[in-house]
């Protein structure tokens, strides 16, 4: 039978309790009827275990089955006619077809219990032109901490605690973000070639299944295996419009996502990261491996985040901006120049006040920023001196 033309229907098996064997029971039920498809990761709570399944049909909505010789055949019964048999074979209490219960009874919750628990897991991000201050500012008000390892041109950051939505906006940004959830890894590609922006830099999201498995087990190269490969390509393909957008900013990542969608494995994810020049240990840290000693903890307060952002801007300064930010100046130079600026400010303030121009409001505003700038670099010089003294003790 030709496997070129096929369709999919979505089934959901509900067990009205927490059942660690639910996925295997559903697999056995589908396998006993020869149905071809993919079994998703079970979602569990105290009152419900839900197992999602996608099974193959032909274009006329007839179920497709696997023969003993590995060929594809058309099932004589429809899914509605098989519903009760599948429900009984799996030992479930309800079976839904495309979200509508067709056999059994839906669970009625008796308290505050979510139908599907999620695993907060870890959050890992790595890339170029990724600023630690952006991670700090994105996570303000949330429990948890970022720990980072920084090299000359790349940063690797691991979040311990509640994952957060990060907003990245630096020019030439290219970063990969990984989050773990129940049965999936959420992969987000951040990329932009623009100057600093307030729009989200997340160009593409891909959900990599970590627990999905094909039904039934089929011999490599068989007609059933070929159909399963095509089903997988349809179920787990990346969004085509997002891929086209990503090609504009990061062509290598777009190619890598297409390859990853075919492999759909942790090894495939490692190859994807390696191909982009990013550390493969992102996968290990996402799965809970302890961090290496070279990781340092980022601050968690707004003032510290703003101070860090300013330090980053000064570090990137070139040309005249190095003079404006006094990049590379010694503590003594910072303090003496700040005292000179304060003295010059006093003379400027007296001149503006005597001449009557500009007005009082503008004069005070100018002097506020004048003295703030001088005060910042004076404090910075003093802090560097104290830091060096404490280090030498």
C-alpha cells in the first residue's frame, strides 16, 4: 500500500488517577490493534493521567495498520467503532478523539488539581553578544538565580530556580535558549542584526520531544517504518514561516533546526549546538548536571542590574566613547578627574546663575546630571581602591 498519502487523528487516553504505567498500557493497546502512530509524553496529576497519541489514516479517514510483514494496510473499522475496544484494552476511563470524548466518562475534579503538571526544570542560554545585565533585568521579581561562564566572545548561563521569559536586544545577537518541560525541550532561537530593540528577539521556537515513541516497533526500511518517518516529519517539523525569518538572521541555525527535526534526539541536539559553535554541555546542565567551578552568580537587584549594564557599555566603548566613559583609567585618575569635574561644575553653575541663562529648571537639570556623572566615577575610583586593599589582606 502506498504511504505517500496519509493524514493524522489525535487521540487522548484518560486514566482517573496517577498511573506510572499508563503510557505502556496505551502502547500495548494500540500495538494489539496494529495501529500506526506516535505516543506522546504522559501528563499526570493526582486525579488524572493523560496520554496523547497521533495515529495515521488515509485521506478517506480510514485507519492504517501494520501487517506482520511490515506492510501498511487499511483497517476495516473506524476509530469510533474501535473506541470501546481501545479503551478496554488500555484500561483507561475515557478516550477522546480530536478533543471530544467518544468513549468512557470524563474525569470530574474534586479540588484544585491541574490535569497536567509541568516540570519547571532548568533554563540554559548561550550565545554571542549576550549581555548578563539583560538576564538580570529579565528575571527581576522571580525566585532563582543566574550562574554564568563568560569567555571573550560567548556566554553560557544556567538558571537555578523558576525559568523566566528573557528579552534580549543587543546588536548582532545570536543565542540559543533551552527550557525543560514534561516530555519536551523548548528550544528558542534569539537572533537580530539591529541596534538595541525593545521587541522580542525570539525568532523561532521548536519543541523537541524527549519521550515520544513510535507505535508499533517496525523494522528499518519497512513500509511501516517509512510511514512513521513521514508522520514524524509532519508532527515535529519546525514552523516554515519562522524558518524563513531565521534564515535572514542566522542561516546556520535554520539549517540546523531542519536537521534536528529529523533526528529528534538528545544526540541530535548536541550536534545542533556543536554546529553553531555553542557548548554541548548545555544539554547536560539542562538535565541537572552540577555546574563547573568557573561559573559565577549574577546579582538579582535592579540597582545591581543597572550598574552591570553600565559596566558592559563601558567595556564595549570605542573611540571617543572610551574617553567619555574613562575606560581603562586608574582609580587615581578616576578620582582626580571627578574632583576636577565637580570643581568645573561649581564654576559652570555660578556662571549660569549669574547670567540668568538657561532658566532655573534647566540649570538644575544640567547640574544634576553633571554632578551625578562626576559622583559615579569618583565612587567607582574609591571602590576600586577598597577592592584592591581588601584583596591584598
